[in-house]
């Protein structure tokens, strides 16, 4: 049977928050019996965008990651819900607003922090994958509909096809170690979860200092080369997709007959600044 999945491209999210606003527009003050009680006007972010800055001047970047109910296949909330939360055959997880009334304990059941407590109505709530619209024949969610960069895409396919797509596009899920089997996938999640070592190479010639283009740069870990790069026309290089807190590295730079080695200790992303040959 075909099931719903959501694919989010971190590289395309600009933090415009239109998906967040679209969710509020759909659910605030609106009751959808069997799907969800009204979302409160304040306090809930059923679609919440995480932000992370990487690096330091002059080389840095920022990534935005929309997060929401993952509609997990092995959902802890379903296991704890005792019928108050159910997973449909099409992959969508729904909190029954009647059966879940008074069940504040279910908020803590989500390891991703995406069950919200409605104090006024005394009911736990989460993003429903816009199931009430899906059941009317919609092929996309309100968030996807509102996204100006097409960073969000709902896909309804067989599990085998989704697994193949995840491999081909190198899709990841948040906190895979939890074993919850989320149905929300991320493209380019490394821009948020990984870090980099960067720097700028310069040299002095004829009394002037200029950037060095085309210098060979190698990144070594425990004496072994793990990555190679060339400096661009600004003399910049960048080794990305490295694990945070992965420890000591050595950056080796070669330009003509000139060579230089620079140690680097990686916690979070770092810029080594100007490296003069």
C-alpha cells in the first residue's frame, strides 16, 4: 500500500516561516472532528524551524530545518497512547482529540518534542500531515503549498520506492538512532548536523599580499588524507560534512614549491583565517 512521506530540502529553506504560518492559518480556531481540535492562537509551533550558524568570520553559513511530527512507523506516542493515538494504513499518525483528552503524559512520549499541550482544551496536539485535506483528495500539504522555494514535498509511494528514493537522494531522518522510523526525510541535512574546517590561503609577492588561487589543500586525520580541495579565486578552501567534536586534524597546503601545515582541532565548525605561505 502507498504511504505518505514528507521530504524537506534543508538547502532550499530560507526561514520565511510561510509553512509555519500556513499551519496556523489552517488549524487556529478550526475544529476538524476526528482529526484535530483547534490549535491555540499562541504557544504552539506544529511546524518549528530550527536554525544553526556554522563557522566564524570570515567564513560562515546558516541552515534552517523545519521540524514537525515525524509520523513514525515505530512511534513511542502510539505505544503509550493506548488507543488515543493511532497510525493509519497510509502512514499518518493522528492524535484523537476525544480519546486523548486529559492525557498530558503523551506530550513527553515524543522524543522529538513535537506533541504540544493545549492547556485550554486539555488535549495533546501535533501536526496531522493535513490528513483532513489528504482525505479530500489533496496531493500536497498546506506547508508545501505555501513554500516559495519548493523545499517541502509530500510523497505517497510504496515503502520500497521510498527506500530507493532515500538512497538515491541521500535522504536522512532526524535522530535515526532512536529507531522510530520517521516518515519525514531531509535532503542536505548535513548542512545542519555536520561541520567544516575552512580557511584562506595568501602569499606575498613583489611587495604585495594576494590570495592564492589553485593551491592544493589536503585534510589529514591520524596521518591519513581524508579529503582534498583546491583554493578558489579568493584563496578560500572548505572541508565540509565532518563530524562535530571529531578532534585533531592537520591541513596541508601546497602551492608550487611552497608547503605549509596547520593543525586544527574540530569541535564545531571553524575558520582557520588567513594562512600565509
